[in-house]
């Protein structure tokens, strides 16, 4: 059964350095990584889920990575795995 909600830890919700959209993106990434332990969704897919631009997703992913909430592992130039760190 697939969850119909996202979980965002209080630590992230209360982090004043993150934008609201970054917090929602974190929740989506956590939900998408539930099965395999990582998320491999493209920026385009994530942008369509949040109704924002690809550029916004790039900025938000950098923000989450900078503050240690996610870790990016590149498999090749077109594929990456996003691991949830919190």
C-alpha cells in the first residue's frame, strides 16, 4: 500500500534556513525513497509534482544537500540517487 501523505521531521520543519518549498520537496523525496532507500526521480518529475520549474528544483536540492538533509550520489552523467540523511 502506498502512503497518501508525506512525513517531514520537526527538525526540518523548524529549520529557518529552508524555504517552505524545500521542506515539501524533502517530504516528497522521503516518500519516493521509501521502497529502495533512495530516490532516483529527475528534476523534471519533481518539478511536475511540486508545480515549480526545473531550475527551482535544482536550487532546492542544492539547499537540502548543503544543510545535510540529503546526499546525492551520481551513477553516471544522467542518473543520480538521492539519499535521505535525516
